[in-house]
């Protein structure tokens, strides 16, 4: 009579095969640009701020809106300064001893109202810019704004403002490593846009 042993080799082979399948799926998804879609949070459903709006606009529309944004930037200087001061006051109120919750709540309420006042002026000027666009441009701009995700400040600043002649981020002034990074970032953006169905 023969003794049966546990099939360790078969079990090891099946385990390795499953692990390779999972690793292959992860690598394939990553290289093809698949992104996990998460439910939109309350912050993501809000209208983006000035920098995010400019970065989300298509290139041809961005030039038309840039003048409006520049005008708004000058008009809202005092409102932005008031908002910055309100933020400093709120943090100062939170840092004082003894802690006064009512005072801190009021200070943060002033922060919200001053931020809203500055942003409202920008939104009004964006409405004027939308009014000057053709229906097709407006549709593309709105679609781009709807799908705009949060972006880093450096990227937003780079996209929104025209670079100065002596700016080191200009393509002529970039190091080979920076050029390579920009090329990779652009390819990733193109894949994401293709994945969202934004390109024709």
C-alpha cells in the first residue's frame, strides 16, 4: 500500500501562478493609465479657484481668459489682503491662552467671508469671459472645469501665468532631466485625458 503525501508542489505552483497573475494585472493597469475612480467629495464638487480654473481651461481658451484674470487680480488685491489678514487673525486667536472658542469661531467665520468675497469677484469676471467665448469654446471650457482635479500649486502657476523671458522653466532653459520630467508628465496628462474621453 502506498502512502499519500500532501501535494506541496502543486500548492506552491498554484500560489506562484496566482501571485504572478495579480502582479501582472497591477503592472498592466498602471502602465495603461488606469485610475481608480473615487466618489466625489464635497470639496471636489465645488467650483475650482482661480488657479485651478486657469489650469483646467483648454489652451486656446486660456489666452482669452488670461486678460480677465489679470484684471481681476488687480481689482481683488485689497480683498485678498483682507483674507490673508483674516487667516492670520484666526490662527492668532486659536493660539492665545486662555482659549476662547467663540472668538476663534468668529475669526474663522471672517476668514470664510473674506475668502468668499475675493472669489466672488473672480467668478464674476469669469462669467464675463465665458460670455465672450463661442458656444463651442464655452462647452470645452466647462467640460475641462468639470473634470479638473486638484493640482499642485507649482503646476498651476506654471500653466496659468505666461512665463517670463528669463524664467528657468522655459523649454530653452530646462536641464535635460527637467525636459525628460516634463515630457513624462505631458504623456501622463494625455493618457488621462484619453481615458476620460476628452480627446476627439
